[in-house]
C-alpha cells in the first residue's frame, strides 16, 4: 500500500541518469556540462570540457549557447584567475558563472555565532554576514538567521536556487539530534528556516561532514578516491568520502569519530559514552591538558594555548599531548577505513601545523605495521573557515545540477517570453 501511495502522489519522473528520448538526452547533457563547469571552478575551456565529457564539438557549442541563453553561464575569454584579464564577448572561451546566474546561499551555524555566504555556480564565495550570538537564547539566534536569509533572499531574488545549512550537531535528516545547546535539541533546521525563503530547497548537514565534502570538491581531497576527513572544533567530527561522496550512514549521523574510545579510559563523556577521543584531542582535550576550565569560546581558548606554546612550557606540553592523541586516533581510523589520504580542518589543521612531529609520532604508533611504510598523507585544509560553508553550498548545487533541478531554473527572460507567447 505504501508503495502504491507513493507512486500515485509523487509525480513520476525518469531517473536523472537515464535519458531515452532526444529531449531527455539534451537535458542530461546540459546538466553534465553545467556540472563540469561547476566542478572545474570556471577554469576549464570549452575545448577541455568537450574532451572531458566526450561530446562532439558541435554538440558542445550548441549546449554552451543554450546554457548561456538561459543565463546559466557566460563565456569568458580566458580562465578567471588573478593572472588573466577578464574579458567578454569572445566566441571561444571559458564557460563561467553568469553575472545574473544561479547562486546558493549557505549558513555556517555554530553554538555562539553564524555566518551567511553566497556562492556562484563556479564556487566563488562572498561572505555576507557574520553575527555573534547576542540573542539570549539559541532559539533567538535561529530567528536572527531566518531574518538574514529573508534579507539576502530579497537581495538575490530568483537567482537563489536553495540554501545549505551546516549545523554543529549530528543530524537525522535535517533534525539536530544531539547539539551542545539544549534548546536546539530535536530542532528540524529545514522546517525552522525554510519559510524564510520562497525559492529553492533548504538543505541541512552536519558541519564536519560538510567540511569534508568541501575538501573533496574544492580542497585538498579533490580527486582522492577514498578519503577520510577530520574536522576538529570543540569536539571531533568528520566523514569518509568515497568518490567524493560522503558516507553519512543510514540516518545521516555517521562520522562522530570524537565519540569513539580511541585514546581514552573509562571516563564518562558528555555524549553518554565513555573514554571518548575528544576528551584527549580537539579543543576539549587541549584545554584539559592545559588545565584550563572551558569558558566562552572554547576554540578561541584552544587557539590561544597553541599560540603560547612556543613560550609557555605548560601550553607546549598540552599541545604535545593533544597532538599525540590526535595522531593516535587518526592511526586507528586509518586502520579501520583504509583511506588514500586524511584531510584535517579546524583545530586539527592548526594542531598539526603547530606540532607536526607529535601528531606524526602518535599516528605512526597506532598504524598497523604493514601501513607504516607508506602511510596515508595528512593534508591540512586550505579552505580555512570557508569549509563548512562551501560544503553547504555543494548540497544546494548537487540538487540543482540535474535535469530536474535545471528544469526549475526560472531564467526570467525566458519565462517572460513564455508568458507573452
Ligand atoms: Zn563522547
């Protein structure tokens, strides 16, 4: 009955990957080409895209023209980087983001602040708002996020194809199932923020998972077939990525590596388990090792310990202990998951860069012997604070860059023509 009900309620559409008619084939190729422009960050020439997608040259020309006519792309004369002058109107060039093309809004929600950014098709990011939590409550901060999204939604109008939200909690679907802030317990983020915007889906993911997704798409894990990513803030989260896709578990809440007993004893953890890795590594572990009670912004506190480690023996010792604990846990996870490389972001990157020898010593000490000759590289993120935001934007583009997603693109001029026709 359930199956039957679904079949009758949901509009039946063919799988996005299966194209049987020429119209479907065309829609499929348009989505593939636009996806390739997105993945390539607007740096690939039309010839390179044509080769990469095994398209006939004439077909690619027609597809590019079609996408340009729908304000999805515009062709520039050369790659958009610091060394190349941007110039328009040349027939052979680099398909790039249209100035009035689709954008994704992204939110990095944290316990004590939030950031809103906008991403163009090619991944170019502009941070729009950063706000500390001045609201008395976590609920108040969600209201502030909704207000900012409404304002930015009006600013970008029907260019907005959706909103991605990175949240500091394990999620089931779009619900925060174990946030640090008790008021956020069981809050469905999509339901809370969705009404802020008229257009596009609101998609929610765990911040560490999205940081990993960002590394696979735009960062140090790009092109790595099987990668492990670790994002360390107050706690430690992360994700295993297979062919660039996060393995998020049956409910979306995999990757809570900080709550595995990788280094600990029987000590109880805030999560309900015992001996958790984050008690020894991450901001929590670092502050404990430094003998500092946690107060206010734990990340800032932890960064201060790292910053004073060169001159203060107590900080130096704490950094060494936390770094070694970080490394030991990484070794255990590599034994379990056999990745090609391990990405590190947030405090993990900072700890690694501040004391690489201690991290490496811990790492090699727990790696199984057969892995030690050629251990997976530890790769500090280069995306900095933009990791979770970038991952959140990728959720939105993943939904958009399909035949179905593109069919909803309003393309104002086209729509007007249709109305008057
Ligand atoms: Zn725990």
